[in-house]
């Protein structure tokens, strides 16, 4: 294999979904109707959908076959036990609490341990994590290393937690910190990995202050691949071993199976603490369902169990990471500013650098995301001041970065789709000086990026 430079998709296509070609005029009309919010667009009007890698991947033949084994017993379904075995094979926590997706796990956990006066550190909180922390009344604090805020700086583990900053926080406010979180990979910080060495250092600080460490483990397999390929002494280890070591450094986790579960829905919350698990299970019954299905059908549990076996396959992970880098390298070569090194699940365009004439509060990320859709029918996602600029006290300030994330659904698009994306992004970047910002004309009090309505500035 190593003789050949071309990385092929390690699968053949088994069933296909049509995608519809639209005209530029149709796309502008669709945007006007959607208040210039890409979340409001009918997916049939999208040519290449890179809005998210969450739940949008293609399931395998074996996952579809597993679905036929779904047992829909309310309590104690065999599908639950297959799910539990697959989860604990990689994450041997004592308690596994299934949920319909990641944010449900977050909501349960932070309802129990969050609350006013508390502060929850993370390398970078994902939007739903931050919102669930804040909804509980607690403060969500991002403590990623300085390089994590510098789009152009190359660092092998840019998702690492700033251990000194964590230590400082705990020295000052240990009583207010119910849990320390680390997100692998660091989605909001550019899909950047966290090293084992950093996790061990965070663990040591947590131990010193008697604090539990939880992983937001949505992209655990991609993180493990980066550890294998970038961290000293890890190259010969099987991926599942690396994953188990990551788990062994933590006391629990939240998970969205829509990412590295290779499933279209699902998630879980896991932990070792019996008393905490009991409180979480009580809440789960209230909102998700009985603890052996937790908001999921038996068939979903089966699809996840099989997905967890497939996602740690090295051929898959090699293809996944190299094909994401293929997009990133081509854009970099075309002079488009991108976050480097390239993340596992996405390439992040640095809209602030590309559009210096659009101030952050005129939302350069939104301007770029809209231009990609107008010109080429490509749907990306603003990760910047629209997503993170509004604060719980109602004030607004620029986010740390203004990025557009091109997230790659797993096993879904081929290299020619990606070549098309490269061509469109490069063409839009050439006309960057002509792009204009946006203003928000309506927004909800939280998570505004999903439903806000915009108007283009002239
Ligand atoms: C890092 C991270 N945490 C949590 C979530 C929330 O998961 P879900 O969308 O399944 O609720 C996501 C989803 O994109 C994520 O990327």
C-alpha cells in the first residue's frame, strides 16, 4: 500500500442518494427565505453538505444488518447488552447511561453537578456543552493552550489543555469546580487532538485537587489516531489500546455516537461514581427513558455497537484523516487561510484572516459561509462570533476566532466531491474583497446560530 500516494476510500458504494444541482438564483432565493441562516435551508437545496459530521455519515452493510437484530424490549433488551459490551470494550466505566444524543448526556450531567456559582473548565466547550453548563447557572471556562487560539500555528496537539491555567483555577476556586472536562478532539478549537501526555498531566492536577475528570469523547477514535501517528512511543499500539488508556485517565465521559459511533443518532454518559450515576439515572428516566434504552430504539443501540467496532479500524482512520488533510492541503496551497494542522473531522477556514475588511461583529464567518453556498451550493458552518459572541449577560463581543468549518461526513463523499469543494472555496477566496458582512435581525436568548435571522450589509 505504502508505495502509492493516492489514498482510496476503503469501501465500495452499496446504495446511493441523489444530490440535486441548483442554480445560483435558486440558492439566493432559498437564503432569503431562510433569513440568510444556513440551518434554515432545505437540505434538498444543498449540493455538498458540510454543515456537520454529526449523524450524517454513511452506515456500513454490517450496521444495516445489525439493525435487523434490534430488539425493542422496554427493559433489558439484548440490543442493550450488545451496546453495553461494545462501549465497555473501549471505555470500561462502571456505569453507562444511554441517551438519544450527546447533549442529552450533557444536560443530565450538568443538571446534577452544575448550578449557580460553579465553574466548569474544558479545553474548549462545544456550543451545546457550553449552553448546557450555562443553562444550569454555571460558568463554562475554556482553557486550551495558547497555540489553540492561533489558527496558523502548527502544533501536533493543539487541543491540549493549558495545565498551568487549570492548576491556577483549582488553586483559586477548587470548591466551585465539580468536574474538569477535556474534549477529544477539540471541535470548537479546530478539531485538534489532545495528547496522552497532556491528559496525564490534567489527571495529575485533578488528583491533587480531588476533582473528577470527564472526557467529551465524541471523536475519540480520530484523537487516538493522532496520538498513534504524532505522539512519541505510540506508533505501534493498536487504536483500541490507546482509546482504553484515554478512558483510564478519566472518571467518566459524555459521548455523541453521531460522530465516532458511526451512527445517525445516539449517545451516552458514563462514569465510575455510583452515587453520581444513581442521580443521573433518575434524571434519565425522567427525560430520556428507561436506563437500558435511554431515548434510543433497540436498532439504534445495535448500529452503534457495530459502529464502535468499525471506527477503530486503522484502514478507516487512515483514510479518514488523510482525506481531511487532502482538502486542507489543497486549500492551503491555493492561498486560503486555514487552521493548521488540519483537524480530524473538518477543515476550518480562517474567515477573519481572509476577510480583514469585515469586523468580527459584522460576522466574517457568516459572510464566507453564505458565499460558499451562493457560489457552489456548499453548506459549511460558522464557528465564530455568531456562535459564541453573545454572552449570558446579554453583551456581545468577538469570539476568539472567526472560522468556517467544513465538516466531512464519514464515508459519504468521494474525492471528486472534495475536488469540487476545493475549486469553489478557492474561487470564493479570490473574490474575498467583494464580500460584505451581515447583521442579525432576530435571535433567541441562547444558541442563536441555529435560528437567528440575518440581513446582508450593503
Ligand atoms: C465536541 C462535541 N460535544 C458535544 C456535541 C453534542 O452532541 P450531539 O449533537 O449528539 O448532541 C458535539 C456535537 O457536534 C460535539 O462536537
